[in-house]
């Protein structure tokens, strides 16, 4: 018999954790692009990030 608490925790980790990682990746990309724009190296940073 599985506890409902463990089941909800597992489903929470299963659905929320990938979304959390994706949001972190998107935020990090936006921050790096913003810094590149502010520094004036947009093209260089863009090509470096796309590789």
C-alpha cells in the first residue's frame, strides 16, 4: 500500500521539476543575451550561445 503523500510528492516532482529546469534554462539564456546586448557584443555572444 503506497502512501498518498509519496504519490503526490512523486507526481509533483515528475511534472514540476522538468518545467523548473526549462524555466531556469530560459531565464539564464535571456540574462546572457541581455548582458551581451548591454555590452555591445550581441553578434559574438549570439553565435557563441548557439553552438
